[in-house]
């Protein structure tokens, strides 16, 4: 239902199947790099721009999310990652994702 709604929004905003791709992704599948002998095949499935909005809550998901970004983003591509500041400043703060923690995972 969520992906269907996102697809509808994409089309209502004037985009088509050729310019925007909506897909459910299991980030944990990208923790281990795919083994392929054809580098061009890997690059064909990479994108200039990735957009992720409000999809990371817990720090344990940052590593697989960063791996998926690296997998799908072209070397000179740009990823826009938006997240709501939920004001999580309590004893469980180490559990929560943050932009700073994502940057650390992306540099790893």
C-alpha cells in the first residue's frame, strides 16, 4: 500500500517509469558485495540520484542502509536522505539513528 501510494505521487507530480523507479529494498541484502565478473552490469543498476525519506529510526539499521546506498549510487551520484528530528534525547539515545552516525557508516 505504501509503495502504491508513492508510485501514485510520483506520477501525479509529472514523472514517469523512465525517470523515477519505486521499489521495496531489503538493505541487509547489500551488506555482502555482490560477486560479478561484469563491472558494467553492476554500474547499469546504479543511479545518479537516490532519495530516502524518513526510513531510518534505529542505529542498527545504519550499516545496512549505507551498504545499500553504496550499492545503488553511481560513484559521482548524490543521495538525499531526509529524517525527522524526533527529539530523542533520553537514556536510549544510543539506539537511535542520526545524520552524524549515517555519515560515519558511509565513510567506513
